[in-house]
């Protein structure tokens, strides 16, 4: 079946530090890949996505590149802010999956200190 | 601009009690989902509805039932709540080519 593995947290950083959250996946074919973010007390919201190999998704200073050869979709941000403190989820939808179901990783909590 | 609306936001149940979690979306999406979120386990799919009139089991359906009442509404029912169902529940919806949009969540505690 499909699965997503991401690094466990929490990740604690100082403001303006570089952030990387690793994500690897297992799926048949060419899944679409997503990063969702969950701020405290809120639901998940889409941060970025990529739908084919070598695509780069980007938003709010975050980037992730769809690497088919390493089955990875690592999230990066060059200079984090306190407001980036949240839980980040890597996810995929398998091609032709009924209902576009999302498969999630376990989530990585990020804490940015001033 | 409501998006996905879930009710209630918080609920405490006694073991054996029943309840229904309500979800409605105003984006004309075909697909709707119920997930549960537990620490360290990410979100796991309970049930989904690919289109109005259809429902299917996800990864963890035991102890739950769902109803796709119409295109807008998708409810989740716990017939006899158990402590293992203590969790945060999220409803989501998606269109054919759009990403999933999530509700704010329902924090359920079963004592």
C-alpha cells in the first residue's frame, strides 16, 4: 500500500535558522505530493504541492521538490520565523485513487524560538 | 467564506454513549472525508465519500458509521463510544482537481 514517512519531531530552531523536514514515500506510479501545515488549535491547510517528478512546490518561503529517483519530497525554508511554529504533514494521493484520498505521514512539530 | 464547517468543536462522552459529528462544505466538492488525528500517528482515514450517494471504508472504520446526506453534508456517527475513540476528528472535502480543505476539528474525549 501507500505510505509516507517523515522525520519525527519536535524540531526546535532559533529565528532565521534553516529548516529541513525530510519526507519519503512509497506508492505505485506517480502520486501527487503535498505539504500541509497545522497551526495550534486549527485544522490543516495546504502549504504547497507537486504533481509530477521534478516539480517544485513553493509558498510562504517554503519549498519542496518532487524527487522520483529518491521517492522524496523534503520541505525547506531558508529563514524561519516564530510564526512558522506549527505541525507539518507530508501527504500523497495515489494516481487514479478513488475519491483522491490522502495518505499522511506522522507529522513533524516545529518550534521556532525568538 | 465558510469552507468546511464541523460541529461540535468539543465533546465529552461516557463510554457506551452515542453521538454524531456533523460536517458541511460550501465549495461544491464531490469528495468528503473523515480523519482522526492521534499523537505521533498523523491523520488516519476513517471513511470517505467519493461522490454523493457513495461511502467507503478507510484505514480505521471499526466503531464508526457515516452518512452522505447530500452533496454538502457528511456525518460521522459513533454508536457506542469507547475510550480508544478519544481523538481529534477532522472532516475534509476536495474537488476533482483541487486539494483537500479541512475543517477546524472536533476534540472528542471518551471517559
